C-alpha cells in the first residue's frame, strides 16, 4: 500500500452503496502513493460514531445516506469535528449544493463517475495540506497572542513597579528636603546673630568665613526649595485646558523683568498657538527656559532671545533660542539631570534643578524636550506637548 516507514493516512469513507465502496477502494489502492488505512461507514450514525473514536485524518462523504441526505449530511459531520478535512464524493451533480458545502467548509466537491484514483488522491493530499496550514496558522496566532499577553503583563508589572519606585523617590526627596530646612535655618540664623554680636570684633578673614557660611546656607536653602518643588511636581496632577501660549510667555517675561536690569535684550516673540495644556505648569517651563536664556546671554553686549513655533503634520514644536554662551553637545545627556550643571557656579548661578523640572512637566504632558547648542554660539531648546494638539496653527519661528 505504499512506502515503508511512513505513518498511514486514516481515511473514513462514508458510503452506503457497496458497488461504489468497492470502486473507491480499488482506485485508492491502485494509485495510492502513500500508505493508508480505509474505514467504511454506511450510515451517518455509523460515521459519527467512528469519528467520535478519533484517529481519522480525512473523510470521503456521500451526501445521500439511508439516515440523511443533502447538505444536512455534511452539516452534521462538520459540526461534530469542524477541523476535519471533508471531501464530498457524491452522485449528485448540483452546482448549488457544491457551492453551499464548500462555503460551509468542505475541502472539495467530487462527483462519482467523473473522478479517478489520481484525482481523489490529489484532492486528499491538498485537503490535508490546507488543513495542516490552517492548524499551523491557528497555532502561530495562539503563540503570538500568548506572547502579546505575556508582554502586556510584563509591561504592566514593570510600569506599576516604576510608578511605585517614583512615588517612593518623590516621598523620600520631599521628606529629606523638608527635614533639611530646620538645620539650615538654624545655621543661617545663628551665623547672623554671630555677625551682629561679634562682627566688629572679628578680623576680616573671620568675617569672610562667616559670609561664606551664610552664602552656603542660603544656596543650600534654594536647593532644598527646588527639590521640594520638584518632588511636589511629581505628585501634581495635570489639569489641561485650551491655553494661548503667547499669554504665558508674556507673563513670564514680565515676571523676569528685574533679572536683566538695564541690559540690552532684543526679544523676538513670534506667533504662538492655542494648545491644550496645564497653564500653570507650562508657565513654569517658559519661566525656567527664559530665565536661563537671560542668564547665559549675560556676557553679550546685546542679548537676543527668540520664542517661536514650528509646525508639521498638525503638531507644533515650541522653540526658545538665544545667542548666549551655549554648551558642548557631548554633555547634552546631562542637561536635564537633577543638580547637573554644564557651567561653573562662579560663572553662572543656579541650582541645577530648573531643566529637570522643565523636562518633568513636558513629559507629564506627553511631550518631549531637547536642546541644540554650540560653545559661544548660543542654545536652542525645543519641546512638544504630546498629541493633544493645537487649537490653531502658528507661523514658523
């Protein structure tokens, strides 16, 4: 019956006519290129019973049986084992029936008297290959779904762990910063008392040391305040509403007016859009960026600071540009870190918390922030506010 060593194909022939059974058997045995085993059932009930026993690879089904006829014969068998390859082999040449059973899942529709052994075997082979392909597809889809579910669980677990770690870090930062305030106040207060009571009796070097102590405690106090603000920002919810950015920029410039005194600054504030954002938080962003621009353009005879917007695909990028001292881009990865400074403290004052605050606010809005600069050729800070989008377009900066 075929090549040795191959697993036989288990075929169930459902046929009530003994002559047709013999004919099909003869065609299968004569042209079979692979080992097979043929089981016979002459009623629908017998066929269903044999199928329940399992082990059948393919079914040759006559639609006209003593206990069933027509499409319902196929429907009954297919309902019991939907994954079993079924080839209809019947004496009724009816295109409408052929179309119906194929649409319902039959692998093929063959008419007795119009087939030979080669055609039957070819149909069996194709039916089994298609069914194997479907099983592999289902298995692949199952594996992909399981991988996706596993990945989603891992992402959810890691996100929850990260959120918990951030909350713990914010709580720790807040607690440490809050607890540092009292001793700092004591150091500053007692050093002032010492200056008042013993200042005239101290030599110049001792007075210098006291001033350094006071300056150090005051600087530390500013650092603590900035840390507290950064920790509080982490716990603060974002409350968005349609907000004109030009209003926030103008307010920030007005509040920073005292920072530049009688310096010459050329401001170029372009058209800015109405965006969906938390106005209080985004004002902090502009205040920090513009304060930095004012500070780092201090060496310039004429400082130039520009604020504008560039847009593409309906998304706006806000740009703050200056002609200040700039920085080396190889240190850009440190720019938004807490207490990370790219210039010496004796050159430019600051706590190193401002840009970390800016980045956190931008990320809370689902946006990104980045910087481009060159030493002695200024810096440009650009940021987006996520996909909540603009309410109106703006001219490019």
